[in-house]
């Protein structure tokens, strides 16, 4: 049996992105939520990626994943198909992003059929994609001890009920602050997080872009700022690489129940995401090392500690 081995499986978009930021643009680069996530998680654990691609997805794209050891056996090549395409533009305030185009292409009629190894992975991440697909993958992943989900405004607007049903099936939700507000229609994040937990998940992680991330459980709260960067070139993939670091660490550690592991995971996620945004798309991943991630983890520890600083 394969269960017992630590591994992480992710389903989500595998994409080509066109991105414009105030600091430059790329007309066509490798992207997609599952791509960013799997590259980031590969610094911590074994990763398998699930999703369809078209004829335009070639050796060069596979090589980016293989060079980081990501298992692509469950990437399905659809003959005659075109890979998911997304175009977006960022304002000077890089927290504000406009989607210019979303073409589902091969995701339009994708029916996931996971390999035995993927269904038995210890951790499952349902990255941003159509929630019906997320739920179908959740159903197949009988070996997952920890299942988490991300989504975005596009799916909240078009498939809200399906998304809510998918949330019922996971242990952890990771979403942007705006998206939590949009989905729950609650005025504060605490209330929004509570409402999501009432659906089933026991952990809610709220991503707040440049301002960091917060973690809610029934008994606890933890929050970190984003790593202070002099230069941010492209925020695309920040959320997915954050999730990849967070869940990659949790999968490797084998425990997602205790407060220390969750705090450490949030910090690893934040450290990984801080590298991602320093270059376009997932370009930084190829040169990134675990040592660099650990050094930034340590910087976070020093930057955020108020131990030994009692009230005056
Ligand atoms: P983020 O981490 O939120 O910056 O995610 C960026 C990635 O999400 C890009 O590489 C896009 O290809 C992908 N993406 C954008 N819109 C969607 C969508 N509606 N569904 C799935 N993936 C998307």
C-alpha cells in the first residue's frame, strides 16, 4: 500500500498567463494555481499535480515541473486541446488586480481520473479551479488525512453554491480577505472565518496580500505581516505559492492539529511567497533553495517577536 508515505496531491489550473504589472509584462508564461502551488510545495515534500493541458503545453513546461521533482503522471494531455489561459493586470497598488481574460479551454470538460498513488496521498490541495472538479477530486482522494481548498472571486460569482458544498468536504480553507467577505457577506474576517468553520473546516487561513495572512481555528488566532520587500515585480502566484509552502510543510511534518505546526506552516508559506513576487510568474522557483527559505523564516521570527517586550 502507498498510504503512510508523505505526499501531497494538488488539482487546480495549469495555465499560460499574460500578465502586466507597473514594472513590466509577459505575454505568455507558465502559470496556473496548481503550477505555482506544486513548485512551492516541492521544497518540502513529494508533490503530484493533477489537471489537463493542451497541445500547446510542451517539453519546456514539463521541464519546469520536473526540475523541481514534481510528479506529472496525472497531467492529462488532451489532443487537439488548448491549455487554460488567464490574462491579468495590476495597478500601482499591487493588491489591486484586474482579470482581463479567462479561457477554461481543456478544463471545460475535464473529468479527473486519479492514479492510485494520487488517491492515497496524505495531503490534498484543491487549488483554484471550478468547485465541481475540486469536489470530484476530493471524493477520489480517500487517503488524504488533510484536505484544503482555495478559490477566487471568479468562482464565488459563477458557482457559489457548488463552492459552499466543496468547502463542507475539507479541513482547511485558504482565501483572500475580499473573497471571504464576498462569500460569507460578513463585515469582519473573524465572523467570516467562523461562518466558514461552521460549514466543516477547522482551520481558515485568510490571505491579505501585502499585509500578510491570518489563521483562525475555533480556539486560536495567529497573524503574520508579509515579509517587507523593497521590490515587488509580479504578485501572480503569491497566494498559491503561500499555500504550497504552508501545506508542503504540514505534509512533511505529518501533523496539522497542533498550534505550533500551524504557526510554523503559516510562516513557511509567507517566506516562500515573498520570493515568488520578486520575479515574474514562477521564474524565481528554479533558483530558489531551501536554505534561502529557512533564512527568511528566521527573519520572520526575529521581526515579529514581542516576547521579552512587556507592556510598559
Ligand atoms: P494567485 O496565487 O491568486 O495570484 O493565482 C494566480 C494564478 O491563478 C495564475 O497563474 C492564473 O493562471 C490562475 N487563475 C486565474 N484565474 C483563475 C480561475 N478563474 N481559475 C483557476 N485559476 C485561475
